[in-house]
């Protein structure tokens, strides 16, 4: 499972891989990525436990706001330029360096504009969250905007050229650095939301530098201005723009509304509930990166056949992991987060079915974008967002945290049902082919793992 397996084409001779080799490469990327993502989610879970225990519900709520506010600005500025650039590179329509250069020019311009707005409207924004975040934490949180915009751009380009595993390595590096720093600091000082945010920014910076190093070996990073490329990036990106807005609002609006009606304490409890459920989202993360990279570089019936197999695999893994998590939820909260967070148990259970729907929506959505059909993903996100807004405003004032969970579950399920229908029509696959696991689905991974182990042992014996 070497780095050369990251690409479905032989870069040395330009020949496309056979369907068998393409499937083997696809499984190889999933196997390696899954191992790294499992390690990453375990580290992230430890981070969540330490931060929640050290800050308490109110402090955890302030820290959550420090991440949510810049995320709100990113919603309206990403514009799908990263995905558009990956699609252009995958189609080899323009020079890769030109495409990346135009993308970086856009990111730099957006950072300047957002910075001006971020600080100019500090007062109204802080009043909107009832001064739930201190001024110095708010000032520092802006740095997440350029960091996450650059990260999104670099990771999209890496996917466009078929380098998948490095992105997972970067995610693991980020979380490992953050874990080590907060463990060290919390053993010496009292952890505060500002200190947690500071080291969160440091770990993100390290990941961005790592991705830059990986990408710079293939495409030199520079700033370019090409009207034709920017026009195509904008045209494709606008189709994803509303999806990005709807998606982020769908995932974060409940937190904003909950903070407004119930305050930082409830937000801190809800953040833990969401964090517990998001452990399950490791599964789609493994598959979606690989599926998107395959789709943008091979828009064929063969690629749809491979992604259909992944959909039923991901469904099986999601259902099994969700059932296990539901059984273990209460003792996990008491063991890792303490009795202060026991109120997170019920909302977490109510959110679990929605997490399955959200994971399927993510998988189906990126496949459709890779197949140059971003409009369908936007429609699904728009409908889901509308359901979220209506139900949040109805349920959160009356039922609080549990109301937020129910609203999210219904909204995510609505999106998943629509995307299943769209993908079914595109791929001509039956529901049974999409969702019923088969013996050969497991057999392919077993053979690949066995082949890799034997190869490794052979090289060791030869040495």
C-alpha cells in the first residue's frame, strides 16, 4: 500500500488502470485511510474529554462559540472553489499550477475582506451571542478563517490529483499535536477557553504546513490571476455555494439557536452529545475522500459501480457502530465526562439516527459532486436546512437540547432520502444493491490485507 497507490492512473505512462486494479487501489486507500481515521477519532475523543472536564459546561460552551463564529464566516466565503479546482485538475483542462494559483488568490482576497468585517462588527456579533465569548477569545478566533480556507483548498487539490492518504496523515498530526499540548498545559496551569483556542490554532497551523509540503512536491504554490479559470471556478463553485451555506447552517444553526435561547451551559452539554455521536462519522470520512477522488478523475459507469459497493458497506458499518454506541452511551459519559454531563445522554440517543442519515448524505453528495452534479447536493442541503430552521425554532424553546437533536435527526433524514433517490436514478442501482451487504464486499478487503501482509513479510525475509 505505497503512495503510488493513491492514484487510479499510472502517472508514468498515462495509461488508465484496469477495473480490477482500480478497485484494488480504491480498497487500499480505504484500508489505510480507515486505520488513520480511527486513530484520529480516538485522539479527538480524548481531546473532547479533557477539554470538557477541564472547562466545565459553561467554559466548553464559550470554546464552542469560539469555533462556531469563524465557521459562520467560512460558510459564506468558501463558495466551493476548492471542489471546483479539484474538478478542473481532475479533468486536466488547465495547468495545475495555474488552477492552484487562482485558488490561492481567491483565498487571500477573501481573508482580507472577512478580517475587516470580523473586527468591524465585533459589537453586534458579541451582543447576538449574549456576550457568551470574551473579547480576546473572539479576536483570536478570526485566525481560524484563513487556516480553514487554506486547508480546504490544499486538501481539495490533493484529492484532485489522487493523493488521499496524506490528508488523513495531516488530520492525525493536527489532533495529536493538540492533544499533547493541552495535556502538558493542563498539568501545569488551569485550562481556559483562550488557552485551548490558542493551541487549537497552533495544531491547525502545523497541519496546513504539512499539506503545503506534500502538495508543493507536485504543484508549486503561487498566486495567479487567470480570468478563464476564475470564471470556471466561480461557475462550478456557485452551484456548491448554496450547498455550503445550507450544509453548515444545517450542522451549526441548532448550536446558535440553543446558545441564544438556553445559554452556554446548554450549548456545552449539547456539544458533548454531538461529539459522542460524531464518533460514528469517522466511517463516512474514510469513504468520502476516496469516493470523491475517484469520481472527479473517472466519471464512468465503472466508478459508479465501485461507489455503489461503498454505499452498502458504509451503511452496514454505520448501523452496527451506532447500535454499539447506543448501548455504551451512558457508561461512556459517566466514565469519561463525569456526571456533570449526564444530561447529554438523551439528546445523544435522539441524534444517533440522524447521524446515520447525515453520513449517507455526505457520501452520496460527494459522489454526485465528483460526477459534476453539484446541484442535487445543493437541493438536498437546502431542503434539510429549511426543515432544521423550522423545527429548531419550534422545538428548542420548548424542549431545549433534546429538541435540537430531534430537529437535526429529521432534517438529516430528509436530505438522505432525496439523495438516495437521485443516486439510484443516476447509477441505475437497486435499493438492495445500495444497502444490503454481500459476502464479497468483505472478501475483497480481506484479500487485500492478506496480500499486503504477505508482501511485507516477503520483503522482510528478503532483507
